[in-house]
C-alpha cells in the first residue's frame, strides 16, 4: 500500500473516533489524561496495550508511519476485524466511485461495440451450426460421460475438503456450545469447597479435562470419569481462584472462585501482568487513623500504571442486599500514589451480584454504575458537572431500598436506577482504587438508620 494511501486511512480512523467520542470534543484538543482513558478503553475491548503517548502522536501529530499493531488495535476497538478489514471496506467504497467513472468514459463507444458484437455472434452461430452437423452421435455421448464424471469428481473432492476444513470445525464448535458447566457457592470462607456440575457430549468427552486453579497460581488438571457428573474441589488459599474445562488445548468454560477470610484484607492486582496478591490489612494501617497500603508493600512488577488496590471486608452475612445503606469516607491522592485517572470505587456484593459505582478526576471511566443486572457505562454518561477531586476526602454512599438504588457523593445525589433480580444476603464490601487509595471509615446501616456494622480504623485490631 502506498504511503499516501496509508495516511488517508489514518485520517479515516481519526474521523471515526471523533464521531464515536464526540462528547470529548475534537481529538486535536484532547488532553493526555483523555488519551490515558482511551488507552484503558482500548485495552478493555482488544486486550492490546497502546500507550497514551503513542495515541497522542497518532491523533494530534499525525505520525507518518504508525506501527501496524497501533492501527490494528484502533480498528478493532471501532468494531472492525482489524486494520486490513478497515482498509478493504474503505477501498471498496472508493472502487465503487472509480467504476462509475469508467462506465461514463465508455458510453461514447457503446454503439460501435454492440455492432461488432452482433457481427461476431452471427459468425459464431454459423460456425456452431456447421460443427453440430458434423459431430457424430457417438462423440456427443462420450462428451456427456466425461462431463458427468468430472462433475462427480469435483463434488466428491469438494465435499471431502469442505467437511475436513469447515464442517468438522463447525460441528466441534456446535458440540462445545452444548457443554454445560456450573457451580454452587463460588464465594465463601476459606478453605472453600465448591461443587461443579457438568454435562459433556460424548463425542468430545475424551478430549476434555477439568482444571483447578488456586489463588496462588497453582494448577491441577484431571481427566473426568463420566460425561455427566459432579466433582468437588477445595480451595485452600485466600483470593481469586478458578475452575475451567479444556477441549484439547483450548479453554472452553471458566468459573471464578472467591475464597475469603473473615474480616478485612487487602488485594493487590495488576491485570496486564497477571499479578494478584492478598495481604493482611495490618500492613495498611496508618498512624493518622485510616488505612492505606504503603507503596513499598506492593510486589515490584505490580508497581505500574495499571495497579489496583482493594480493601475488602468479608462476612458470611452482613445485611439484606436489597435494603441497606453503605457509607465510606475515601480519597485517592498523590500521597496514596494515585494513578490517572485516580479512580475511587465502592461495591457491596453478594453471591448473586453487586451494587457499586466509580468516580474519578475527569469522569470518563469505562464503567460507572452497576446495580444487579443493570449497568450504566462511563462513555455514555459523563459526570464532569460534579467536578470530583479524588485527592480530597469524600463520603461515598450507596442506598438501596426495595431494588431501587441511589448513589451519593458528600450527600449529593449522583444517579439512581432500578433492578429486578434480588441480590439476597450481602456478604462483601469492596473499596477499590487505581493506586493505593485511603479509607477513613466504613459504616453499614439498615434503611431506617440502624447501624449493623462500623469500622473507623483507629486501632490496629487485626
């Protein structure tokens, strides 16, 4: 592809992003923080890491020869199959215009061409009649046999190739889609025993194994005895584990398992490097009466711009998940090693779902609000009007009454939403930060104001 054409497609990519993110203003005026947000959004969708500075050069400095991986990720996020798919569709549009131009140019010679075609057709017709008259009946039959034999061979070979390279894969995919895999009680106190149920089509059963993955990363893989059965697994270590099925070397089902210790703990997660570590909350106590994990407590590879620290309280039963008030005083400042966009997140969870919301310094987070099965995402709902400063202490509140959820910051209502499916008994509080963050106090009340749980972190009780 010529360089000039490549630059043209870059302009097309930028134009589509300006349409998609028009609420941000034109890309020529985007700030570095917005490019950092776009970096996170692209990674969420494509799992390809494109640095914010690379995006800024692409959109604002019109890099002459951006890397193919950058263009690939940008096109995948737009919904194309990749950069090649994007170029082909744009080229097809241009080709349609050029074809119309050629047709207009040929219109002047069309009468002459038709006259020549009529003369050639008449000559061909006369020759064909002469040939038919000379051809013997035996030759006709022989030609028919050869024709039908060739067609039969083409059908047989084509059918075999189609089955081998297409139908067989389609059939395997169909069988995999019929695999049933479920579990009961995937969250609880460790050691946690989980029962997994499965139903596997017999045609692919011999090629399937079950894999147990502990929070520490330890893996145990086993063959199954029956196509329809249940198996039990005990997860010993605190944190997020998993169980999944494999067809040959392909993972086809995954169920997350959350094994918790009662009380407070700290979770450190760096998703892009696969780092997940659980620490005792005592490491986060601050002499000023709040919790904030010291940066030097984080494993070396976790000290990146994609670090998330969560302060988690787990108890078998905290309160009715459809009727409660959760309140916490939090901040995420430079003192706590906040990472742009300095997200501050609050969640109340149960075995059936969760309520929660996110606030940050420029309000373009990928997901903003969740309540049961209902979600509102950040790119569709800007909160810039609240001018939220995460470096300052804020009281964040979730109030749920009879499946109606209202979110507050410092007593001001941010948003409210309804949901349909009951969350049952709430058993987990998660206060999460992009960076280390800080929590001053946590309080859980009934809708009438009666306090059922409170922690001020004034003393090292853990």
